[in-house]
């Protein structure tokens, strides 16, 4: 299945099903297989939207999925150009 055929709704049904709908930065780090520093960079820059609740940062899981889909699409487009 190519990235353009995987909709956000379908991706939500198959990706990260073991995680709750609202996750924290540590969970995002684990989901994406990246370090916590890179995770905070993505969150603070707004690449992955987040919500601050007091001293906590919360991320809606679909935003992580959207990031994965967008990154996959961009990677696919780069490969097609080469």
C-alpha cells in the first residue's frame, strides 16, 4: 500500500493501537523510535502539535500518525524524483 492510499482514518485503525488517544512526549519518542530531545524539538517547533496542561505536554495520537503519514509521503516523493 503506497502512502497516498493510507488515509488518516485507516492509519488510526492500524498504527499505534497499543497507545491511548492522548500520549506524552516519552510515548511519542517510543512510538517514533527517536530520542526524547528530538521529540521535544518536534513538539516545540509545532511540527507535531501538542497541548500544554500545566507542567505536562499532551499530544493527540492522531497528530503523531499525521506526522508519520506526512513524513512517509515526503520520503516517497523524494524517491520518485530520483
